[in-house]
C-alpha cells in the first residue's frame, strides 16, 4: 500500500505531461522556368530537376539567420528568406522565398507550407 501512495504522484505527473511533438514535416519548395522541386527532411536535401532526375545529399545543419536559414551541402546550397513569395504560374502565395544553387547554377522559387 505504501508503494502505491509513493507511485501515485508519479502517475499523476505523467498524466499531465504532453506527449512528445511529432517529427517536423519536410520543407518543400519549387520553382519554374525551369521547373524544379526541393525537399529538406531530417536526413536529406533532395533537388528534383524538370527531367525528374534527382540529386540527393545528406542534410546539413541549417544556419539560422534573422531573415531565414541556409543549408550548405557539397553540391546544393539553399537560402530560405522568410518573405512572401507568389508562384508565377499558380498565383499561390508561400511564406518563403527560396534560392537553390546546384553545381554553381542558381534557381529561384517559393517554399514553405
């Protein structure tokens, strides 16, 4: 009986604790002319070209700045600026402007959820 009363406060405390947060969703971005897509998740930075060829590299730690964040891998450099971006084809508004440099070539687009 003493063990029950000793464990009761722990059980109440556990019931009040919030469950751990869900893993973050992948960050998605895309651009047009030429068409491209970008996915950043916990493991990879993936750049998908218009011809559907894929360049995937291990995800580096982001460098957080006042304006957004950057990701630098050997072949892919991503700059995310938290500023409204309108997709030129669909007219949809995204929360971020995204620049992706792949093998020295720059691509511009929009990203975020």
